[in-house]
């Protein structure tokens, strides 16, 4: 199979349902890959040439939540639902930040490398 990313504003949803209950039992590997992807989303949004005070605040808050909660979410899983929920929220906030500031070459490379070497996107 071949991976081909599609991107267009017409594909942007009108709403998203963000329910941390859906991630409580995810495996550690998915927590790690998704958590690192959220970190890169926030970092790329923060350093973007299109960043603003609006996106910077979101990116920094996402990074703060990830720093404080990603290790516990990974190691403790569903035994620490607060950490899981905060990581889930941080990933969403990072997504809002990069939707406003856009991403850079790091994200583009991640898509290419993931496709070529069959490694997770995060």
C-alpha cells in the first residue's frame, strides 16, 4: 500500500467530539506515539513563521500539560484517568494551535518517513 496525505479546508470538520473515556484503555505504545505527536504539533505551532499570540498561548499550554502528565499517562494508563484526560486535552489544544499557525517541514518529513519505513506517525 501507499500512503498519500490529503489536505483541504473542505475536509475540515465542523466539530470534534473530544472524549477522554475513549483513550483510557489504549496501549502504552499508542500513548507514546500519540503523546510525542502532540509534543511536535505544539512545538511546530510555536516556532511557525505564522505563529501568533493566540497560537503561542495554546502551544505553550499544550506543552505544559504534556510535560506534567504524559509520563504518568504512559506508565499508569487507566489507573490515572486524570493524566490520561489531560494528555487528551493537550493533544486537542496542540491541534488547535497548529490549525492556526500551521506546521513545518518536521511534520512533512514525518509523513514521508512513516510511509517509507512503516513506522507510526507520532
